[in-house]
C-alpha cells in the first residue's frame, strides 16, 4: 500500500508501532490453555480489541508462535 508524501511517513511509522503493540497484546493475552492468563477470562477484551485493530488496518490474523512458546 502506498500512501505517498512526507506527511504520511509519520502515520506509517505510527501504524507500524500500533501493529507491533497490538501483536504484543495478542501474545500476552493469548489463552493458555482456555482463558487469558492476564485477564483470567475466556473472552478477553484486550485480545479482542487488538485483533480487531489488526483486522481494521488490513493485517492478516495474528497468531502467536505456539511452538516456541510451549518450549
Ligand atoms: Zn486478556
């Protein structure tokens, strides 16, 4: 996606930072095994919001690498 123009470069950086943050939230709030380890509920709002943001900005659904996490 090309926005073009110097004005949008800052927004691109912000978008990249937001995506990075959203993925970190998904990582932290991923159910283990069946509920959020932070919120202690199955339906974690933080993870839902982060996943929704990624969807809105056009990112593919993000899933933590469970193989490395399980090690
Ligand atoms: Zn949570």
